[in-house]
C-alpha cells in the first residue's frame, strides 16, 4: 500500500496527552493528514489540538468500533509504555481491528507477529502486521569504523532525558536543510521515526552487542545514496539509568560530527526521580564521551516548551543561550533556522571534527 | 548432570592462544580439573601450559574424533569470534560431537538451539545443548533503582579495552573475600563466567533496552540470598566503539560502589587500532559517568601481564601505582590481596558511596 494513502486510526487508550503518547503524537505532528482519529475513552469529544496544542480537529473517540466510521486502513499502536510491553487487555482490541480489516502498525517491544493467534487472524482477514521493533537478522553487525573516512556530516540528537524531543528537532532541522537544497537524510531509530520516515531501525530492540554496528550500517547506506547531511534520531539519555547504554551505543555507532542537545526547561526530574543534568554538564558529558575518538561539539539546544506560552518559550531560549553560548529554540514551534545556521557554520570550519 | 562430574572437551580450532580463545582459557583457568583436552589442529602436541602459561598438561589435540578417547561428557565451544557468530564449517563438527553423545555448551551469539538440525540430532542422541546467550523471556525488565536502598556493596570490573581480564580479576577478588569469610558472590555477565559460576546472564545478548534492568535483577537476587559483597563481571569498555553501550548499561544497571579497572600495560591499541586511554583518563571517565547518580571510585587496578615475566609484571604494578595512586596487581598471578584490602578500606569509610 502506498504510504500516502494510509488512513491511520491511532490507539492511545488512557494515555493520550502531550507526554504519554509519543508515537501517537509523532504521527499527528508529522503525518497529520493521515490520522483519522485517536482512541482514548478518557478524552472522548476532545480534539488533538485541545489535548496536544497541535493536530487540528482530529477527534478523540471511544473505541476501535467507533473508529471504523472514519474508514481507517491501519490501526497504529500509538503509545509506548515503559519497557514497551503489550498490556494484556489490548490483544482483544487488536484482534477486533484485524477482524475489521485494518492493517496493524506496532512499535511495542512485544512483537505482535510472534503471537500465533494474531498472525492467524491477520492471515484470515488478508491484512499485514508491521512490528517496527522486529529486527532483521542481517542487523547482527559490529561497526567497521566507517566514520574514520566518512565525508558526509552526521548530526545526532541527544538529550537531558528520554522522550524530550530528539526526533522532533531532527525532523525540523531536516526540513530546514532540505528547504536549503542540501542533500539531507533522516535516520529513524525508533518506531515513531520509522513510521514517519518509512524506514530505519528500532535501536532499543537490537541485541546490545550490535547497537553501534546497526546504526553505522544505516548511516553507510544513507551515505551511499549520496546524502551529505545525515541527521540521526537519538534515543534515551546518557543520564537515564535504564537506557543510557542505548544512547552510548548510538553515539559510538554514529560518531557524530555535531550534536543537538534537547531539553525541556520545565522538567526537573526524570521518571526515576533523578534530577536532570544542567545544560553545561550535559554538553560537557556528550563532548567528553566521544572525545576518545574524535572532536564533536554540541552545536545547538532543541527546546521542548510543552505547556509554555510562546513568550515563555522565547524567554527560556534567551536564558539557555546565555547559559550555554549556543543557539536554543523550540524548533517544532518556531522552526529550526538558528540550529541549521549554527550547524552549517560549524561545518564550515575545517578545524572542527578532526580526529582526536 | 552434576557440574562437578563434567568432563569438558574444548573446541578452540585455529585460535587457542592467550588472547584469542577467551572461553577456553577461562575454563582451563577456573575449571582446570574438568577440562580433558583442547581441540586446535594448528597446535597439536602442545599442552595448555605451553600455549597459555597455565593449565598444566591438558593436551591440545586435532579433532573431536581424537577427543573422544578422553571420554568427554561435554563439548564446550571455547572461542568467541568478534560478533559471536558460528563459523559455517563448525556445524558439522558440532553435529559429530552430538552424534558421539556429547552435551554441547555454547557461548556463541548464534544460538545452536535455534538450529532445527542440531536440535533434532541432540534429541535423537539424548543430549542437551546449552546456549549461554539464550536470554530467558523474564529478562525483559527495566531497573527499579534498587541501588538507592541497597546495603550490599557492589563492585564492577571495567577496563581500558575488551577481553583484558575483567572476569579474572573479579574471580580472584571473590576467592580472596571468601577466604576472609565474607558473604561474597560473583555475578557472571558473559558465557565464560556463566560456565564457571553455573548461572548468570549474557549481558551482551540482551535487547539493549533491558541491559541495565537485567543486571540489577541478578544483583537483587544475590542480595536476597544474603550476599554482602557482590562482584559483577564487566563487559566491553567505555572506549570500545562496538561495545561501549553494553558497558554503560552494566554500569548504570549495577550502580557500583566501587570499580576495579583492568589494564594490560603492553597493549597499546584496541582491535580497531584506537589507542587505549591512559589510566588516569580511564579512572576519571568511569567515575564521571556514574557521578550523576552517586559517588563511585576506582579502587584498584587489575593488571593483565600476559607475556611478561613476574619481575616485569611487578615493575608495571609499581609504575601504575605511582601513576594512579591505586594498588595495582596481576591478581591471576599474584593473588588479589591488595585489591581486597583496598576495597574493604574503601567500604569502611562512611563518606564513600554517598548518593550524589
């Protein structure tokens, strides 16, 4: 099926909100014309705009059954619970979507295509189940160190926490680079990015020995296609105790020429109650952890200003620019121009990005 | 089968040597009485002692067929190639061992129990295949942050490179702690350690999202059993571009109260040709990467003095002690007393290991 003709019904039961329905929100932000409705029985009658602050009049509805009226072609599992497992109660819902003829798109850790009941049902109804976290066997690779001879510039999004806007800022900078006519690519490393980009690799589902190798392989493919600026979606955070290993695998697998650091000024603690690092500490940490191999700098800060007014967001940008000496902006709200400018300026100095 | 009655035939074809046959060497060092012979057709007629400098008169033989004369009960796949995959030519060899009635012990990434031919053959001959890298489904966990209330002391081995002696130094310190009557446990995180300890988890085979959670779960179990000093086998290195993510997952999953840093003074570069970090840099890096959560110090250096004389090894210890201010010793050769002393001294100061 042509991706552009998809009509997505998005399942976000009980979790549709700015911070708790990451995949749903990514679809609404970047595939807005393709989303027909969002299922969350606790918010029936609201629109995406009312819940998220974007997404226009996409309605929130009660159930898959109600969603069928919108003639969807796909059910997208639009939330990603911690650890990514399938809530038991959902299996029946997914089954009923399949029975109604919907294709299934899932980013859950629990692979739906491992469930013989769902697979049999999908076969019976002639629909497909896409597990974004299904890792192809040819992903069992370790890095070749292709970064040592790479000409293309690679930018990685990192953050002071998980789920803080890394994919979004990369998509916005990519939009800006493409608008300037540059040969630019986005490498998706999570299910939402993969849904939007149409390809990629769910880095957090790779066997940990192969994390770095897998991301290098994606970059190598993009370089071979002629892309000169490659933006890699980040995952996790070096300071997040559950997912820091994923983050470091991504850093050393991509060996970025520059970072964009993502931060939400109003977020004080992570989901473990650990206070987020200061921005100068986070900048130093990311530059240090790659310094054994090469020089890589944090070149800009991507601000996530959910819940703030435009004025408040701008005030935070100014404050963070003073604190870090780096351009800082909510690119989702105001565009990525200052970040794109900073990256191109950074790349124009031959003394940047030298081997260590 | 009682582990103590195992008779291990060790397959290390073409790779039996101090540095290229890690699992074989671990078995010879710590299960010496259980190893009947080592297969490597390029070194037939030598003994383990001649090849490794330890292992006594364990003979090197040509083939599995020749090994049957030693009445083995198990074939141990004794080498771990980069990435861990099964060389295609080995399948026939493993099949012939199964046909001869041997159980199979494997630490390869490629799971032998995924091969229907080998599984069928094992069933036919009534033998078992143990894949140390088979991860049980209940390992899909993220950390609970149990370190925040943990009373037991956890020590993690880290290193300036992979395959540098992290398991060995932990086993030696454990031996020393046990000799002092302390309630001590060893947590194996790789196939060789698992073979020796009889349990554990192959951390490098876990889906990366669960690395930290899995190691915490192993520690929690050990704490529940009443162990007060828990030594965690390290994996990879923060400065190794393929496996740094595994290392960081292990660091943040174990949240160690102290590190032992492993180093081989004669090794200049890693397998990518990247120069190893200096010891002060490595000390700083490991203390820094956990400092967001707690204070943890490198308390001693484990020296791998393969190929050096005892005098040369002692000279390196003295030099490294001057450079780092930390006790440094080849514990495999000279015992772990100075490291054990340093750890107990470290733990006796209440001001150490405070939350950050």
